[in-house]
C-alpha cells in the first residue's frame, strides 16, 4: 500500500528566510502525482504545488518549489522569502489512478517568526 | 476562497446516534470526495462520488454512506456513531476525476461524539 511520511512534526523559520519541508513516500507505481497542501487555522486545505511523476523538471509556484527525487521517493517543499501568512500546517499527499483519492502524510506545522 | 461550503461547522452527537453532514460545491464540479481528519493526523479518504455514483472508497465501514445531488451538493451520513468518529470531516470537489486533479476543500465540520 502507498504511504506518505513527513518526519518533521514542527518547523520554524524567520520571516524572509528559506525553509525546506521533507516528505518521503512509498509506491510501486511509476505514474502518480504528488502534492503539497496548506491548512491554515481556518481548516480549509489549499493546494500549494503539485508534481507529476513522469516530469523530471521540479515544479515551481512563485516562492514555492519542490525537489522531486523519484528514485529516492522524496518530495521536499522549499519556501523562499517566508512570510507571516505562510504559517500553517503543511501536508504532503500522493495520488494515482482514476479517482481523486489523496493519501496524506501527518503534516508539518510551520511557524514563521517576525 | 475555494467556493466549497460545509454545514454545520460544529456538531455534538451521542454514541449510537446518526449524523448528516452537508457540502455545497462549485457549479460544474462533478466530483466530490469526503475525508476524515482525526486530531493531529492527516486527512483519510472516505469515498468519492462522480456524477452521483460512488466511484472509490477508502477503508471505512458501510455505516459511512454518501449522496451526491445534481445541484452540486452532497451529504455524508454516519450511522451508529462511535467515539472514534470524533474528527474533522472535510469535503473536496473538482470538475473531473483523476489523480492529477486539484481539489477544492471546504472548511470542514468538526464532529464530537460523546
């Protein structure tokens, strides 16, 4: 069965600095999708960035970028120029196949210090 | 703002009772998924509906059931509530089904079972 592991329960970063959140996953499939979702105190999950496994190029969305290492089954999220509004719980998620089913990790709580 | 609304925001029930949670998606979002998020955990997939038919289910017993309506609203029903059913229930919608789809989440219903 597919699994997603986030080994950092909590992280802290200074405003304007860069932070990297780690994620590893396990799957026997070759075609799948990986996501980072942000869950602020409002509880509403928001998509930060997604990566298609067959694409070697790392996805980038403004200040957010990923380091996708398919052979190592690693999918880390880098947040550059951190802002106070980035403070939230971040979840790494995996998906494949004909449904929208997401398999989530346990999350990393990111604090941004002013 | 994701355009997905859930009601109620909070609910308290007694063990053995039945509960109905509601979700309203954006027009054109033919797929709706439900997730259970226990405290301190990532969301777990309950099931997905596409055009009013269930087309994927996670590891949840039959007392968890759902409905999807033509007006892009949906329901999650849970019978014979157990204490472990206490969690945040999230609904997520998208126009299409498939592993690569961006999901639009609601803010959830916090269910407490006493």
